[in-house]
């Protein structure tokens, strides 16, 4: 649904909440005053912006963040100012959180071939969580500085010419060299919150082509040159395997096991599990956080991250097959969904592929989520969306054909996803010849609570022969 009146009624809730926070702030002491400024300013600013300048996707994002922060920050007010003030701050913050989600749902244009969102408090809350996460990403994600931007332009221009000369833009599969088999990786026992697993590691061996721009910089990321994976297997290693590919900013055992529950996939369904760590994530990170640099706007770093992901995954598949596996499925979430779709176009021995809430076009994502002022500056320099898309074509799942049959392709996605807009999944679904897909009424982060998602995954695994009755 797409309905944006001149004065959005949802804006009055964060305006009231922000004013009340700031009015109370002076009575909370110096520490309480400073703590109150964060939700108070975020809520008032987003409310006024939503009222006077509606339509910018960042307005509900920061409104959702202000509401989300306001709930825990209001709890000390029950002691300092009494239960009445505390309850009012909590209710106004929670109401602002829901109002931000509702505004976000209402202002997003409908995508053809995607079911309409069904407005509800549950959907508003789910979307608000997506938006709050995006707000934190806007504030904390590293972006290329002024000195890096001319380099990005130069590298993108050189890479486009090289890729075209080599024929990789016309046939992107030729960009991906077949890696050598993985033999003798280090495997040692490990445990995370009571879950026993094996920590597999090996030297990746991936190197960009000798002539590729950004090659030396990429090879300087020392920690990234060692690949890692978490393994949970039965004594019979020949049982079917499921490769589970994590999302952006994941890559740690505790988080990955939460996204791919071993008690369900390993114990109940009887699968051997392989959870690889993507480049620049987890123990391979180069920044403060897992994933920094993968999607930061540095075009060639993203290309090399994806190329190395495919190299490492294909090497891991040779190791799995050497254990005696005859049936291997792959399932990924978000960024992992991207890699699932790309891997399904390069490896012809997979039993099934299940991309969940998958991103499929990094360039479009960057131009949607990137800071508008930076985007304008990049375009002023000559870094334009269409030309970046051409460079990214060599690692795009939309530029390669899947190698497994249509009936072995399964997708699921959210109708109100804010991190990966529904048109991305829709485009992969069409490119994949419209296979089975589940659209759930929710957001990117709510997939685990969406009715039908687990049943769809289990059904796809059974039909592919990975789950034995």
C-alpha cells in the first residue's frame, strides 16, 4: 500500500513523546538529562520531519530507533520521578516505535508480483525493528572517505574495461576460476553456549587476478586469508549435508546457531551441518565489527569478497564430498541468500537451494540505503549506479543461470522487508523461472517468527531427499 497524506497522523505520537522526554529531562539530574536527550531529540526530530517532510525512508528509521531506546531508558524514571512519569515515558516511546513502523509500511510503494502488506500492530512492530537497525547502520557503518572516492572511481573504470576485455561481463561464470580441492583442513573441537561443534579452518588461497584493480589491498587483509567454518555432523558423515550461509555482520558461532538452529536441523531432521564464515566476517574481520568492508561502497572490495566467498564455498564442498556426502543442500539468509543463489549458479551438484530474504543487487541496495549527500558526491565524481552495476555483474546471481532444476529452488521473503526491499527477491524469483516462494507478512528480522517459513524449509529439504523419514 502507498498512501502518504500531507500531514501524517503517526507523526504526532513521536512529537508528543519527544516533547515529554525533553520536558522531563531537567528533573532527572545531570546523568538523566543527558540520557533523556537521545530519545527525546530523535523522537521530536523524526516526528517533525515526518509531519513537514514526509516520504524520506530515514525518518521512520530514526523514529523507530528513538522509540526503541526510549523504553529501557525510561525505566529509571519509575524510581526517580515516580510510576506515573515512568509509565508515560514507556508508553509514549513504545507508541512512537509502533507509529514509526506504521508510517514506514504506509509510505512504501507496492511492488508488482508481491502480496500487499496487511496493516497490523504486529507488522508495524516488525518493520520498526528493521528500521531501527537501519538507523544504527547509517550512524555506525564505515563509508569511503574523500581520499578513497577518486580511487574507487579509478578502480571501477579500470575493472569495467578489464572485465569487458576478458569477456566476463558477457559470461560472468568465467570470472570464477575452479578452486583446488580442500585437503587436510585443521579441525578441532569447540563449544558455544552448550552446543558442541567442530571448528574447521584452512588457508583460503584465493587471489584476485594479477591485473585486477584493488588486488594488493585485498591481499593485505591478513585475517581474511584464513577461512573458517562451523561443523556439526553425525558419526555417519555420508548423511545428507546442509550448507548454512549466514547474513551480514554475523559469522560467530552463537549468532549463526541462532539463525540455523542445530536442535532442529541437526538433531530433529538428521542433517550434517556446515556453517561457513564469509570473507571479512567473524574471525576474518578487518574492521571493528564483523562484516565491515563487505558492503561499504568500495566496489572492488565487494567484488573480491564475493569472489572469495564462492572460492571458499566451492573448496568446502569438495571437502564435504570427500567425507562421503552424496546429497548437499544450501540455505542462506540475507547476504547468505545472495551467496546461496550465486553458489547455485556455479556448482552443479547441489540437491536444493533455499535463499531466504536474499539480497540480489548490492548496487541498488547501496543507492537506497547510502547517505544521500555521499551518493550525490559520488555521482558528481562520475561514480554512477549503472556503471557500478556492470562491474558487479561478475558476482551477480541475476547474471548467471542456476544449475539445479526449477523444482529444487525455493525462496521465502517478507512483504515489508526494509533491509532487503521486496523487489530484490521478486527479481531473483523471476530470474529463477518463478519457483516456489513464500511471502510472509513481516520484515527482514521477523523471519524466524513467520508462520510457514520453517515448514517451507523442511518441505524443500524433504522433497530434495535430504531429510530421511
